[in-house]
């Protein structure tokens, strides 16, 4: 072969490889996981039939429709489906009970416009999403669609530092405590079809990873992290935990990503942290019947400040209580604990419903027990609905049900680029305790209520009470 023909051949090979690579990029990949026989019939919800396929293809992939309970007041049966994908896919939903008069896909910020065709709904996804699909205004018997990215690096199940849970039902190793105890320097991996009936317990450990798209099903609590360092939780789904989805106590370096959570009983919070620091929460979906997110200092046997918190790119749905709650518990004996350096950014709040005025507020800083809260920012937050509650709640208080003394103060708080839709919402509250325990230096910047940017406290619908320092609106 002469040099000219060799160059032509090489060019053809390069073009072929490029076309092959480009075709693989355009072509979607869809992964679904087996459902253990032990829960196949017991956990199915027949309200919807859900399928997914590569965009433009003919063959559909059937998804398993899990039953998940939501909302403590009604204990409603909602539905959840999950799958992993790359590329571009179409999701087809058949509503099996009654006709479709209207449909909406939330969060609205995702901009997904579904198409209704008889009793079918169709929409397209080109990136991972966590969505609520609601028919005829029904938010209690809705469908949750969790479209995950495909996991690239799966741990070696034969590695001695890996706890690997294959598809199937797994009972706790600690039968009495109903938990799986995790040692230091361990990677825990739950395959997509793995179902664990117990808590994952990290107690006095470090360098732990809990990964995979498996499920914790109705544990006493989901994942416990106590007196530990450097813990990563990524991808797990926790269905109807009796108490916390994740609890952190006196720990440092906790990262939680792509976690999905449902709960419907009292005191079944989402992610709660007591005396923890260096916390990152990214891309989670929490639907809980108590606080979705709560940050405290001292409680029980945990002591110390709560510092360096970043929560971002997430969806919160509080069927009961607060989407975000900061303060409440602290240490009146020492009186020196602080909650500080916190950022909540790019968050969709789909619901807030709470009867008791003491526990209202989508964004709440409510300090007791000599706590001081400072340097906290809420930015780019979209509140879609408040059934009953308040948008903001800033208070230094003494709640005798939970506290042994009042808080020390709330200061240096920024609310920036906040939007809220919904009428007849209870006024937000700003209230200090006394002249030495004030709420001060609060900035509201670019707050939009029902499409109108507010310029005064009256337009902001704020009840400003005593012992409040500087409050600005920009």
C-alpha cells in the first residue's frame, strides 16, 4: 500500500470511529432493576402504569410502581418509580383510575410540559430529574419519578473493605438494634434491586461511603451518623422511615447527594444534624411529615456548634412542619453554642403545611436554649405552595416543651431571590425575646410574591414584633 492510500485508509478509520462514538452519545441507555419477590405484590401501587423508552424508539421498558405513604394527616398512598438513564428518553404514564382532566409536573422550575392523550401522559427527559406528576390537582395520590444518572464506578464486591448488597431483601445483622453496623474505611454499596429492612449505623467511624440506588424500606430510622468523620451518602432511597431519614450527631464532613426520602409518621424528619459541621447536601428530594431539614446544636448526648453548611439543588416537600428549620435545641448550661456559616441555594419547596403557629415557616430560624444563629443565607429559593404556614419565621424564643431557656439571638441573615406563589398565607414573623436577645441585621433582596416584587414589609406580609433590629428590603 502506498503512502497516499494509507492516509486515506487512516482517515476512513478515524471517521468511522468518530461516527461510532457520536452514535453512542446520541443513543440513550436505560437501566431498571429487579424487584424482590418478597415485596413485589405487597409494595405495588396500581394507580399508574409507567413506561420509559429511548426517544424515538418503539420498544417501551416497564417500570415497577412502588407504593409509598405520604402525609401524616391523611396517610395517603402515593406512587414512586425509578430508573437510570443517559441520553434522551420518553416517559409514558397511564392513569388507571378515572380520567385525566389536567396534569402538572413539578418542580415547575424544571420547565417540563407534558402532553395529555386520553388517559396517557407523555414527557421527555434529557437529564436526571426528581419529579412529582400530579393529575387533576391531586398532590396526595401523585406519582414520583426519579430518573437517576447511570453509576459509572461500581465497587468490587470481593474487596474486603466493601459491604456489597445484591438485589434482594436483606435483614439487619444486628437483630436487636435492627441495624447494619458499618466500620471505618468501608464502602457500602446497594444495588438498585437491594432492599434493606434496617438502619445503616455509622458510630465513631471515619471514611465511609454509602452508595448505590438500593432502598431502605421502613426502617426505625434510615442512616445514623454519630461521632464520625468523612461520611458520603449518595443515591440511596429511604421509604417510610419511622424516624429520621439521616441523623447526624457531633460529626464532621457529612456529604449527602441524590438521596430520596418519604415519611408519613410523627417525628419522621428528613435530614437532622445536631452539633455537626462541614455538611454538604446536594440534589436531594425529601417528602416528610416533619422537618425536611433541621440543624441544631446540643441535643441528647451531642455537644458543640453547627457550622459550615451548604444545601443546594434540592427539592423539599413538608407535608407537616418546616421545609427548613434552624435553631431550637442547644445547651443552656454553657450558653456558648452557635449555628453559623450556612447557605441554602437553588431549592424548590413544593409544600408547607403546619397547623401550629409555633412550628410554621418555610425558612425558619427559631433559636432557644441559648443558641445564637448568624451568617445564614437563603438564595434562589422557589416556594410553590403553602397550604398552611408562613414564608419566613425568625424568632428568639423559649419553647417550654423543648427548651430550658431562651435563645441568644438571630443576626446577619440574607434572603435573596426568593419567590412564592399562593394567596392567604399567614404573615411571616420576626420577633426577638428581650433587649439582649434580638433579631437584627436582616436583608430581604428581590423577594417576589405572586409575580410582584415587594418593596415594603407590608407588601412582604411580615409581622414585625418587639426586640427587632435593622431589617432592610432591596
